C-alpha cells in the first residue's frame, strides 16, 4: 500500500529516541488482597462483589477464573459456573491503602507514573535515575519489592510504547514478566488474536471475524480504506495497533475524566416514582464525591441498564461548568424525566459528571513538534 501523510502511514518505531515503558498490573488485585488477609481463602475460588442474585463480580481469584468466572459477570451466573465460589464484600479503603503502597514503589524509580486504576499503571523509565542499567531489570526490582512489601504478586510488560507494554503485561500472567524489544513489536502483535487488543470487545471481535479478521496479521493485511469503511474513526487506531505503533506519552498528571456512581437493584424497578427515589440517593452519593474531588464539569450522564441487560445512556451538556448541587440535581432529574415511561424494568442506575476542567483528549499518537527522547536505557 502506498504511503500517505496521515497518522496511519508511520513505520514501526525503531532506533534512537524510543521510550522505555513498563506496564505493571497486579494479579487479581481485590481477590488477592482478600486471600492475603484471610489465609483460609488461599487456594480457593474467591469473588469480590455482591453475593445476591442481583450482585455483580468486581474481581475473581485465579482459582475462580478457571471455572470461567470473570469481573463484571452477574453473581448468579458466576455461582452456576462455580458452585463453591466464596464471595467477599469489597473493602475499597483497604484496596486504596495497598494501592498507595504500590504507587510509592513506582515513584522510587521514576516520577513518570500514569495510574490507570488502583491496580495498574504505566511507568516511563527512559531516564535511568538509579543507574540500574536496563528497563527489564527495573521491572524485576519493582515486582520483587511489591511482593516483599505487600505479599502480593504483579505482572509486568516492558516495551517501547504503551500499547505493547500493556499487551506484554498480560502475556505471562500471573506473576510474570514479558519484554517486547525494538523491532519485535509488529511480529508480536500480529501473532495475537484481535480480541487481545485494547478497545476490541466481544462484539468488535465478532464483527472482525465476519470480515475475515481474527489475528493481528489479518488486521495488518487490510488497508486503511477498508478499515475506515467498516470501522469509521476506530480505523486509524486499528491500523497502528496491527503494526505495534503507539507514541502516546506516559502522563503523570493524567486528569480524572469523570466522577460518578451507580447502583444495581435487588429487584427490577419499573415505576417512575421508585426510580426518582433511587435517583435522589445516587445524586447525594455522587455530589459528595464531586465535592471531595473538587471536580468541575459540564456534562451529566444518566445510565440505565434494563432487565434484559441492555444499557441506555442519556446526557446533557452545558457550555460552562455546572455551578452547584442545585444545578446538578435539576439536570439529573430532567434526564430521568426525559426517558419516562420506560420500555421495561430497570436493574441498574448510574450518574456521572464528565467533561471536567483540565481534561484533555489522549494524544493522537504523534510526538509534539521538537520533542525528542534520549536513548539512555537499554532493554
């Protein structure tokens, strides 16, 4: 295919100027914390989440995963897959404290840490602050310290960009390390099923399979016109991903993108009166989080999940940040009123404030003009 001047026509990154990126992902984090704190749970299938028929699995131990139990799975289905599954209620205060311990380990090696959640983060270790000698050795030291200080295991991926490092961290889980060196990215990616690509969910994978795309190699064989025809704005990402290209920087100051909360009901709710009562409780919880975080945003989004698990969202945006709780309440109520009466009962309701001040879109995959990265640290 002939080269073009858009972002899809870049070659695989090789040579000087590459970054050294580590992606660290804790192994079954919530469930592992529960097993650590209660030795009687070790070696047993454990799920963190609600045990009720309407509950949802927030995390599953590797023993539970062998039965097919996964996060975000309805608890009722999880129990069918694994009748001996042991449920534990989430203890987010404990998980948060452990996450801070782990973050402190990261910061001892680099200030360039971009947390993605409580249990995973990107680290840019291009600058060898401690004179350790290689990015791979830094990853080994970080994993060893996490285990020594928290009694938990972490998997890590080391590579020259974020996309590849994240794929690598998942390659040898649990308690594993994988390194993808310069020049190896495209071949590694093209050996994988497309379902491993971040952003390609089950439905996306099904659509690709129908188009004859099952692996990264299949994807790399499609030109950009074909991908844009079938995947629209997602095409450029797919084109780059199939070639192992990703020049996004690790952003230590990555802003929060939203503040929100949701509730799954013990029983489906079908009346507007009952839904309005629930909405008021969710408003109170979310606004408390907004105030605690100091967030100021322009968009309020109402999320509903129906009895058949189909989701629906409704959003309202202002040209300026929402002024106070009164305005947040008014917009939230208007959103719910706009969807009543509902076509079927609801099993979950959520509310989110987004388009926050200081939020920026992810980099488009290019280095900024004049930006250079020194080749300080080998793999």
